[in-house]
C-alpha cells in the first residue's frame, strides 16, 4: 500500500516529503516509478552525459527511484530526478522506443501527460 497522505516535513538530516494523494493518481505514481527505473536501469542515456542531462547523477536518480513516492532528499534534487527522467525519456534521441515500452508500458503519451501535470503544479 502506498503512503500518500499529504505534505509532511521533518527537520532532520534528510527531508521527508510525501506526494499528496490529490496531486497524482495511483497510475501516475506507477508511471513515474517506471520512468525513474527506465532512466536508471535502461540504456537510454550514456554515463558520460547523464549528469549533464539530468542535473544529478545516476545514483541520485536511483535513490529517488528506490524511495518513490516518498521524498528523502532535497526538493530541488528530487524534482530534477523526477522531471529529468520523464523529460529526457521523451526528448533525448535515444532511439530505443521498444525498450522504452518495456520499462514504461503506459507509453510516451502517458509520460507526456504526467509531465505536464507536474509542470502545471509549478515543479
């Protein structure tokens, strides 16, 4: 069961923020998880270019993937990983459309729609 209860901040070494339920549907939560996994495990982005494309390294995106939808790192880094995964899967010329559908069976249109919802929310 997903813990999507609303915003929760704790003043500790790591910041914990839970995505609000009204912001994403369960299918969108799954799509973001699939996109993060594709970015981390897929052969879409060469290692030498990854950090330039995302603004964070692959290990940071892996950390976000493993904790999604719970936020356990700084806001800017977290959203760079989330938005960067979806945006680069759509826009980077990786030429791996079949592989993309294996990781994200919801497809490019669903990624784009979810990405637009994030950007509408000011992320």
